[in-house]
């Protein structure tokens, strides 16, 4: 059996944006507004899904820990789960970098005074 699956970059990026919109602004949306982290998330997702742009023999395909979805809904759920995993993984892996980045962007005159205790 042969099948053609076209998984475009734009649709995956749109799904990432849609899912990020469901997260709180701080720290998630704020962190993934940083171009480097946004690219890390996109790379995380694309490195874990098969790139299927040509007709392939399903019986001969070899996937590592990935099964072809049986339906578009199943595919969407798998993609959404992968995006959530990527967000969690990147936030954990880069938490120190994110904290430092946010501290650098805060202007000292705009911080509340610690003088009052």
C-alpha cells in the first residue's frame, strides 16, 4: 500500500503558536517569544516527526518509536502532545538561561524597590 503524507512546516508552526497561546504569558509565551527558544521548539518537533513528502511503501518504512497515525485527528493529537513535551523539555533544560535572559531585559529603574522590606 502506498500513501502520500505532506506535513508542511507552516502547519506545524501554526500548531505550535496555537498551543503556546493556551499557556500563561509568563514564563511560557514570554520565553518562546525569544527567537532562539522558538527555533529550539520548532527543531524539537521536526526532529521527532517523520518527514514524509513522497509516496512510500508503508510495509518497508522503519520508524523509531513513531507509528503513522490512523486518522488526521490521531495525527493532530500526536503533534500536540509532542509540542507540549517540547515546551516542557526546553523550559526545564534552559531554565537558568531563561531566568538570566529575563533579568537582563528588566530595567533597574522599573523594578520595585526592596527598601520597604
